[in-house]
């Protein structure tokens, strides 16, 4: 990567990065929305919701009038609403539905909430936006204290299959498979595992092929979802009968991860390393490249404000969301200049893929509003509140990390279910670990940590939440269940909260594993 190494050593920065550094967040976002509306004003969606009228609001001296026009004309959409009325028409091959032209690609989401399979439009414009933001993060690596020679190593990108399914109208597949198939030509020669392996549709065979080729590569950067990268590293270490992954890739210095909190994985991950590496988090969703970590040893990510996305923020409160995580009528929505630090917000996106005021389902918090730095707190529907305990995904990750550290246990996967218990309620934790562990002690410490992190949980533990059940399972069972759901590899991750049909499928799966003869 000699050319890239030179750019990184010099700290080269893209115009977009400089623009965001020296322009107010409000001005960047106002400009972004105007560009989106202009581009889509003649689509079916744009005409139906009077985009040309909304655009008149940008000319007024009242700085906020454009936004009042926008939110009063365009309703908030969840996936079902925008898909049933609009995106489904695009998949029939109709042009100019919510974005100009035909949509060539659709990303199949992992279905962490709502519909089991979501078809998210991926236009050529949003692919370019993702590429630009990806390069911005790549160039941010210049801030790391790493010898320049490491920037000339290979980048291993582990994603979904690039062998996308074509139905005669559009291609569909995992977002990582779509983006990997669109890697710029100048970067392709530095990326592994190469086109042939990346195209393999079967995850297990792809993993085996990567393991067999691993010794031939000089990997310095790995990009992927933590669970699958950890599995790859474990298989590689076992295959070559070495102690750590650095015995195979001595120049490995950086892991770029996203899709799920890294906290539960970090302890087990670091056992596979001979020396510390740098961790860089990304926020790349099927709907767009939202944020990335641009500072080393910094837990927050910087929101990308000038690359095809307009953001709105709904305070994640009982006023705006009900107990099931569904949006209430007439929720409060805020612009980027109105957010506050320490408050949780559900994200609304309007994008150059034809999403408009789209409720993505993620909950974020600003750690630095001025620098638009955020952390992901969870999902609008990934929390447990059977009786008012309001246990968030962030609480679960934090408590599990604390418990694993206190007991010196490596937890690789987990999920939680809400259950009836006598006439009241219980939480049932399924913990994926291959370490010996005292079940009673683990349960007691986990429960104590959760009570220390969440006052509502502590109150309900002496009221309606009568029991906390903890069950340990081999990590391989979690991966097997994902495979049985057709969700192995790529951007797929194990759901942290299971309910409804998924909870039933999981319970049936575990029961079958416990009693294989039945």
C-alpha cells in the first residue's frame, strides 16, 4: 500500500473532512437537506409531498422555516410504512419512486427489529457516499502512533458474499457484499481475500479458504463484525497450531469494527493477540455510513454531516415512545443544532438512497454536541421492560463486561429473553462461553451489576421482576442458530433481545440440542 502509506504518513485530508471541521453543523445539514430535496423533487415521492414548496423555505430569512416546512409536509416513516407505499414499487422496476432513476441494489438487513427481512435501497449515489466516508476514515488512521511501514500492509475485509442474487430487476444481498463488490479499483489490489473468495456464497467454505490462504498475506488491518473476525482468528490459530494471530500476521495493528458493541467481545479477542492493537469503530448501516471514530483511544464516533444524509433526532423518552419501543403520535423531533449531551435520541434519516424521515431504529447519545461525537446506546426495540425495568442494550453490554472481568470469564455471545415467572416476570440470559464458570456466582454478580447500572431495574427486582435465569451454552450453538436462520457471516449479528417468533425459534432450537433423540 505504498501510495496509501504516503497519503497516511502526510496526514492528507479530504475536502469533505476539512469542510466539516470549519463549517457549522447547522449549515452543513441545511445544505445537505436542500441538495437531497432538489435531487428528488421530481420523483413520485417528491411531487406527492411538495418538495418544491418545501424548497421555498430555504430562501426565507427565518433560518428554521425550511425545517418547519419539511416536517409538516413529510411524515415519519418506519420500514413497513415506506416499504409498503413506496420502496415496494421500486422493486417492481418503476423509476423515480423515492429517488431519481432505477434502484439497482437492495441490501437485505439482518432484521434485528420489525420485519424479518428488510429490503433497503442502495443507489449509486449512496454507494459513492459510503466510499467517500470510508476513505475519510482510512485517512484518519494517520492519527495513530504507528510506524509508517505498517501502512503498506494488506487490508483484510470480511463481509458478505459479493455473488449477489439477481431477480431480473435488481440485485440483492448483504450490504457488505454490495460495498465490497464496489471497492474502488485503486484500492482493490491492497484488499484481501480477493474477488474469488469474496464471491463465495457459503460462509463456512469462505472461512476455510481464508484460513488456508492466511499465511500468504501480510495483514495489517482487519475490517469486519467482531463475532466473525474472532471466529476467523480462532480457526486460523488452530489450523496453524500457533499461540496467537500475530504468529501468522506479525504486522496486524488495526481492527476496524462495527455492527454491534465490541464490549462483550474485547476480552476474548485480546486473548488471541500477542500485542495490543488499535480499535476503530464504524457506524455503517444499510441506510448509510453515519459515523466513524476519527480519534485514537476515543470511544465516540464523529457524525458525518456532509455526505448524503440529513439527520433528525427524537428524544428517546416515554413521551415519544411507548413501552414496546413503538413511536407515539406527534413525537418531538430536533435538528442537529438542538441536541444536548447526555440525552438519548432515536435517529431519523433522509438519504440519497430515497429514505425520507426514516426511523432507522438505532438510539444514540451525544458525548460532545459541538464536535458531533456520538456513541450508540442500543435499539428502540432492543431493551427489556416487562414491568418497568427499562433495561437498555447499553446496560446489558456494560453489566456483562463487568461480570466477565470480575470472574475472569470470556463471553463471546449472549441474548436475553423476557419470560413469565409464576404470576410475574423473569429475565432469561443465554451466555455463550467455552470457559468453566460457576453458574450461581455469575448470576448473582450479573444481577448486582445490573442493579448498580439501572435504578428502575433495581426497584423492579424487589417487585415484579422476580427472577433472573442464567444458562451457559457453547459459543458454537449461537453460530449454528445464525446459520439455521441464513444469517452467517457478513454484517449479520446475533440479536441481543429475543421476543415473539424469534424467541420461539430459539427456544425450539435449544430444546432440540438438549434432547437430540426426541
